[in-house]
């Protein structure tokens, strides 16, 4: 597989991206295409002692999208940016997937401009994989669409199911709709209107789930509008960090606690790995006509390595093709729901 990587994406610039690319070609059979300013990338490779690494190529892109810039304006004003060029490589068939830790809004815009939507998809969604007590679940939308209609959530349920089957090999993923109670009579208008439509999508629909059910891993897929999903995601991330901080603070209070902690170092290390989102690499942008992985802005080289691994697995599994087929199967039901609301 050929994976295009935005070499300038993220808060830390070239370093984690190039280090992650080198790690990927060392441990994986894939080719990594570093997209960005050629002289700067070559200098970083030299600094890392890897001037001519095998299975790493460079595609020159002289412009860089501002991490805090307005997505549409940045992409249109910078057609030769690493984001736009990277997405175009997938569109042109020169890469099998695109990975970036850049401006998430701009990644979506660049993907839509170059790859377009999968036929039938109304709005693409960011699907955030999360560690749970039972394994992994995916939360979508995690921030791409602040205001949603029931048919958007219905499509998210379908795409999330395909993602979990493609990457985690779950044959019939369970789907939950994020609400304020497990009873179908609870929830706002969007939840109430979405319930019957999701039931009609041919997915393994569990029903409404609460926020506390996410870390438990009650369902494999959790569906929400982008505003609610992003709040849930940030709360999830913040809670994990706070628990570790509180634990560390308590350990430092007594000498006996410190001794106990030393004996449990391996356990704490394993827990930190289990709770880290780095193992997933990033969140796929589901609904565009190609594999695109959105990484956290504070990306690490290990996260980039895993992003290359995961994006290659999704491309090899034919995830986009499977989503396209499922969108074709549910298009009449989605159209009927939209017409009824008109």
C-alpha cells in the first residue's frame, strides 16, 4: 500500500511525521509518500540519519495550511499545500490513503474538493475510535457536523458499522444512539426522529445509550450529532488524563503508596497504553471517496506509525467500496425520510 502523509501536519511540524514515516517503513511493508516542502523534509531526514530511506518518497508541496486558519479559505488560497496535494494523490490513484494531523476542518475541505463524497452520502463524519472496558468502540460524528438531521445520523450508523467490520473484523457490530436515557421515550427531537430511521437501516441497532455506556463498551458504534459527539469525545479524553493525575497525586502522598506503585509499574504502563488513542493512529473521515485519517494535532511519531498501519488496513479491506454498496442499499429509505420532512 502507498500511504500519503502530510509532512507538515500537526502542532509539532516535521519531526513526529518524518519519525513516524521512518518507523512505518521499518516495521510495515508499505510505502510512505511524504508530502510537503522537499528541502525541509530532506533536511529533517538527514538530521535523523536517514538521507535515502527505502520505500519513502517525497512529493513537493510548497504551501502549508495554517492550523488555525479558516478551512475553506485556506484550501482555496493554497492549492499547492501539503493537504491539497496529499488528498489529490489519492484522487489520482497515486496513493491508497491519506494521513494528516493538520487543521481538521481543512482536511475535510481538501478531501471533499479532491475526493468528493461517496455517492449517496449527504455528510461525511469523523469517526473517533475509543478504548473501552470491552475493547474498542467508534463514536461518530466526533465534530464534523454541528447540526444534524435524522438521515445524517442514520448514515453515520451505517458507515460506522462498515468501519468496525473493516478494521476490527466484527461481523455484525452493535449500534447505539447517544441519548440521555436507555428508554426510547427519552431524548431530544433529533434522537426521537432518528430512532425509527436507524432501525430501518439494516444495522444491528441496540437502541439508545447513555454517555456512561461508552467507556463500558456497551455497543461497538455510538452515533451522535457532531456537537454532542465532540463534547463526549473531549470529556472522555479529559477524564482519562484526570484519573491518572489524581492517581499520581495520591501515590506521592505516602511512602508506602510509592512502594506499591513501584511494584505495579508494569500494570500502570499497560493501562496507559490501553487508554492511549495513539494505538488507533487517528479518526477516519467516513463518507469521502477515499481513505482519509485525521490525526490529533499533538501527534506523536507512534501515532503516525499507527495511522499508516490503520489507513493501509482500511484500504486493503475495501472500506470505501463497502460504504458505497451500503449507501446504494439504503438510498431509497434516506430519500423517503428527507421527502417526508420537506
